[in-house]
C-alpha cells in the first residue's frame, strides 16, 4: 500500500507540475508577446511623436514652413509628415499631422499625432513698447496681463503688475526696490528678453475687406466711424472729410452712411489708406480698423484717433462675448483731447507700429488739471510709449491728463481681432496623440 500510495503521489505531482509548467510556459510566451507588441506600438508612437516635434520646431524656427509634405524612414519604420494652413475665426493657424508605420510581430502598427499651432499676435501682451520713452509707471498705475519692452522699464513709487513683466534692458532705477521705486511684480519678471516689432503692417492691410483710400499727395483725409448696435446686430456709421489745396483748405464732407458691420466683411477689416481713422461708440461684433500711411502719405496720415469712450456691447467680464476690436496704425493711436474731466473707457487691442498710444492733451495745454482715469480693457502695443498725463514726482499723483488702469482681455491669450499684427512666431494650442 505504501508503494502504491507513493506512486500515486508521484504521478499526481508529475501531472500537477506538468500542467503548471505548460501554464508557466504559456504565460511566459504571452508575456513576451505582450512585451513585443507593446514595444512595436510604442516604437510606432515614438516615430509619430518625434516627427510632430520636429515639424513644430521647424515651424517655430521658420514660420514659412507651413506647407510641408515629407516621407522617410526613422527608428526602423516609416513616417509621413504634413503641415498646412487653416483659417479659424478669421485667423490663420497651422495644422500639423504626423503618421507612422512600423512592422511588428503581429503586422504593421500605425499611429497619428495631430497638433494645431496658432500665430502669436501682439495682442497677447497687455502692454508692449519698443521704447519706454523715459515714461514712468507710478503709484496708482495698475497693469493686469503680460508686459514687455525692448527698452528698460521706468518705475517710481509702487506701481502694480499682475502679469509677467519682461524687459530687454531691465529697470530704471537699476536696483529695485530702491528709495524711489518699489514695484509689485505679482506675475514675476525677467530681463534680457527681446521681441522686435514688425517693419510694416502690410499683412494686415492686405487682409482689408473694405478700404477708404485718398490718392492726393497734399492735404488730408479723415474717415469718422461711429459704432452702434440695435436689435438686428452691429452697425457702423461713417463719413469722410477731405481737405485739399493750400491754407485755407477746401474742405468737403460726405454724408453719413450707416451699414451693418457684417456688410463690410466677414470678419470686417476696415482700412483707411493715406488718411486717418476716427473711432467711437459701442462695438457689436469682431472688427479691426487699420490706418495706413500709404505710399504718398506723410506722418500726418496713418493715425487712429479715439474720440471718446469705446466699448463692447457685451462686456467679456460679465460672460460670453464675441465682441472684439482691433485698432492698428502705421503711426499713432491717440485719445483726442476730451471736452471736460471724466473717466474714459476703452475696449480694444491697440497697435501703433511707428508711433505711440497716448492722450493729446497729456501736458495740460488745454485742460491744466487731472482729467480722471483711462480704464482700458484689452492690450496696447506701441513703438514709443506715449504719455497720458503728468505727475508730481514728490507725491506720485497726477497733475494733468489721466491716471492709468489697464486690464488685459484674457481672451487674447487664444484669440485676436481680425488680421491683427503677428510676431511671426507660433505657439501650440492643441496637441493630440
């Protein structure tokens, strides 16, 4: 019995270990197969990701690389890489698609990576200047959103910056805090950063959907736009004033014309060439107003004059709004001298390529007194920082002109007014693997 029992035990263990061995062999084989399949799929994925990164870097380095169609071999597999432009909301984006194929254990493994690249526009900065023009940010000045200058930033007292501050040449005074300046950089700061302005606004003027042109080599031309809204949507009323001859000039004015904003383009880009644009009112919709100096113009043309408060119908701070205004000038964008003291409200992205944004009567020539505060919601880009007021250096209080309260329109991180000037660089806004 003992011998028979031992034999049964031996047979049982043999069967058990044999079965277990088959199971272990099968598990080991499946594990190896799974590992190989994972390696194959990962290699295919890495090919696609690598090519997408190479394409994105190529577009970053050379913005003209927006029509690539490349094929090749990489990591033992093959790839196809394409870039092409798409228009979304009137803005030009770059679509990138990288596909891969890798022959693995169980056949070809394929993968796709897609990305969307947005051109970086100057409205991404709450305030941008090529030169600060020795103009100070002082106590009471507040800026929300990113700030950049190719100059140094001049500081007095305790101005407040809620976005990141970058400057090519640092600050004045050079060491802060100091006895005269103790700014608050709540968004951080970085010095030595350089972002040059474009040499012209030709890309914006080329996108014009409606143009008012003056062909004279002397005299002047001004087009006045008043934005409004009713139950049917956005409207604009305009007339044109032309001064010709020698002093006293012969002045002609066209009658007021009122049209729907959408009739001037989709989206509208309104251009005044060899003249000046004047704007005011309530904007309902997306629109850019451009004032170009023109081939026969002088610095007396290519300016945008803001006549008074300029507001969106739907305030983006109170909920969803599709209202967005761009003001683009070859030379200056200026708030005209106001008739009496009072706060001014401006909703717009402002771009003054070769001039500045400022207030015409900043020095009190007409009104020798403090006028109030400019509440700007949007962004400002200007070559030379303009003045909107003067201040007492002892008390850091405004004596003539306006105090500043500039707040960044955070929609500008991802969107811009139609055909707004770009930095010729791109950023990734969507990436899908």
